[in-house]
């Protein structure tokens, strides 16, 4: 894990920049800002940009970078929302934090969203939702979120997952592990590079967790597509790239057992045990921006007891791709950031 701590003069520059952008753009998700962000990001302090570029280009096996030190005004951001659907249509109280989140993400690539997640938003709210305590989804609470790569079922999944902490009074840990130092039997390692495995879509993309009351025919087609991927997931390899420092694509909770392929199941079990043994807790503090290399590491979350009193854990989340063109067929136009 790498940690970058902002210095006072860097914080001052960032505060000025985010305030200026908040006065210029209505939203951190506005199409105009998302187009401009890659240029505007270069107004951030050079040392911060260099750390983000190093994380991007060197692809460290550790797979995790935390940018720490940006102050969050706990009173100004207001209470932790009860549900992402209840986001106010008015100016966001976290607009300046969201601006910083988009700018830092834009050094790594392009921010993207999914039509089937949180109403097609780019910036997601992650907090416990009452009634979803036992769900295997980020808005659950009383069940641990099994470690996984984000959107592992989808070929257009992001290269990076970004999480910005706004509130974490209970110090709820994010869990994290990379393949750094993992050693397996050579035969198991080789099998994991072969397409024997399936991953079903996670529940965050399903209709029951989408926008209430939507009769959008196009959106229904997308939910039908997700359901088809759940019913008949394609065969994929868990590992790819350079065997000396491989990429990973895995989500054990949504993977079927391969009872008819014992060698492949043995390899998957061996990898899962190795990751379990390396899983560590990362407690994010308000203002921390955590970037996980979604091709090099896995993440999850420990279980906790939500209070629903406006003080529960609250994160913002963004998916980032290094190559926007690979999803061109699935977006309405070249500048859109929403995958259909």
C-alpha cells in the first residue's frame, strides 16, 4: 500500500481549485466537467499528480494508493443519506469533495458509470440502507462484503475503483488484498490463466436495486441483458497478462463451483486461500481518497451494525477506465461516460 499525505500548501491549492470549479459547474457529474476534467486536473499540485501517474504507469503489485489529508467539513456535508435514490436535486453539499474526487480520478483515466447502477450516476453514494442489512451489496451492513474485483462479471469493468471517505465514525474497515507475494503450485497457476470459470452479475446491477418505478424500455433491455448474463455467464480466465505480475478477475461469492472440473476448482480454491491469508483491514478516515487497481487487487468490507441516525459510514465511489474507447459500442456518443 502507498499513502500520499497532502501538505498544508497543497491543501490550500486544492481548496481554491475545488471552490472555483464548484462555482463554475453545477455538478461534478456534468458532461462539461467530465470533458474538461483531464485538463483541469493539471491545476492540482505537481507532487500529487506525480504520485497518481506513478501509480497508474508503474502498476505496483501492491495495487492500492491512498491520498490523505483533505479536510472534510462534517457539518457542511450534512447527515449521511438514508438512500442514494434520495439525493437532493439541489446543489450537493459535498460538491467540492466530489470535484476533487473527479479531478484525482481523471489523472488515472476516465470516470464511467453504468445505466444499471444507481440510476446511471457517475459518482455513487455508499452507505447502509435500512432493510438491506443482509444483502451482499455495498449498501448492506450486517453481512461482510466478500472480497472481489469490481464488476468482475463484465468485460468493460473499470481499471480502478475510487472511494472517497466522507464519514466513518465507527471505523468500519475496507478489506483489501493483492497478488503480491502469492505463490501457488505451477499447475494451479497455469490453470487460472485458462477460461474455465464463470462470474454472475452482482446484485447492484439488478432491477430490484435500480430506480423505482422506471418504465424505460431501454433500461429494461439492459436489465434483461444482466439477467441473461446471470443465467448463462461466459467462461473466463481468473488471471491474465504477465504471469510474473498478473491481472486478476474474481468474485467468489458470485462464482459457481466447478464440480465437473476438479483441477480448475482446486486451483481456484488455492488462490482463494492465498488471498484470504493476505486480506488486511484498511480504515478510511474523512478526506481519504482510496484508489484500488481493479486489475491487481481485490477489496471487500467488514460487517458492522448501522444506526441510521445520520452518522453512519458514508463513501463516494467512482469507477475509472484507462481506455474509454473499448466501451464505445455501449455508449450513446463518444463523450458519454455511461455504459448502457
